[in-house]
């Protein structure tokens, strides 16, 4: 009865209509994600460039190319950021939110590092325990399945019967082609 219910054409057609109706929302969400990711990459690139300027020899090269960067690529970046933020006119610019989050992390470095360390240790322990559990499960199943005990059959006459296992019965069992060995 449950199988017929899950293959009902009306239910499937409704689910397809709902999915098709949600496609614009999915596309909008993906657009917001990718634009945020691009903004994050731009921000990280600027921070890495700032760190490279502080290196003694490499910094002078960065400063020389920095002038060209600001004149040509910098204007393009600002235009790109403006285009990425164009659809969000009534909301806070995401590049500002990224900068604000970075500043807050840099102001309270100890708290940020402890939080990052705690999350890393927690995720690491969870991954370790799950891996250990799955590994132990595989090991135990492999050992139990590989034992010859699973390939043995124990035949015995019941306590209340007059049947006894004797050499004739052992020979009959031994003559079965799947039987490899019989022991009293």
C-alpha cells in the first residue's frame, strides 16, 4: 500500500510544480552566495597584498606595482564591488560587513584564537571518533565474518530422543558434497 502511495502521479506532479516554483529562489540564493564569495576573495586579496608590502625586499616591488594596481585594477575592483552590491540597495554592503567582522576578530585576537582552536579540536575529535567507530565496526565485522565458526554446523541429537549419533550418521554427513569434514 505504501509503494502505491509514493508513486501516485498527482503527488509527484505537485512536487514537480513546487520544485519548479522554487527555482527562482534557488537561483537568487546561489547568486547571493557567489557574489559574497567573490567579495570575500577580493577582501582576502587586499589583505594578502597588504602583508606582502611589509616584506623588506618584496614590499618595494609591491609598492611599485601598487601604483599601477590602484590606477588600473583598483578602479575595476571598485566597479565590480558596486555591481555585485547593486541588487541590495536597501541593505548594508556586504564588503563592509566582511571588514567589520575582520576588525572585530583582530581587536579580540585571544578570544578569536581560543574559539577557532576550540572549534578545530571539537571537529577533529568528532571526525576521529567517527573514523575510529567505523574502523572498529569494519574490523569486527571482518573478523567475525572471516571465522570458520560461521562455516560450521553443530549437529546433535536432543536429550529426550532415542536417536544417537554414531559412525553411520557421521559417514552420511561426510558424503554430503558441501561437507568437507566431520568430527565426533
